[in-house]
C-alpha cells in the first residue's frame, strides 16, 4: 500500500497509509463531526494513528502547553486538501 506524505502549512510532516484513508469508520466519524465536533480526536487517531497524532499535538503545543483547537483543525484541513489534490 502507498502512503500519502506531505507537510502542512505549519511545517508538520506526515505520512498516512492508504488503508487509513479508505477506512469506512473514518468516513462515519467525519460524517458525524458536523453535529459533534468533539469527535475531532477520533478523526485524528483514525487518520494519523496514535504516534503521529501525538507528534502533531506536540508540534502545535504553545509555550504554556496548550494546543489550539483552531490550529489542529487547520492542520487536518491541510492534510485533507493535499489528499484531494493528489487524487486529481
């Protein structure tokens, strides 16, 4: 299986297995996220796996140890936009 690799606008480097991208449970959770934004952590773990999710969180953590929800949402959008461009 191939991996989708890239770098987000903030400089986070990722590699996502096609298996993760084609995971039906990811699609289910993405569909539910509109009505329940608290599913964001589950989306990240289904997409990136545990290790990369922790790396992303540490990448975005500010000096006070806080991870901005807006920043992590932007990272996820960057990843999905890159994936959409690659499919074209």
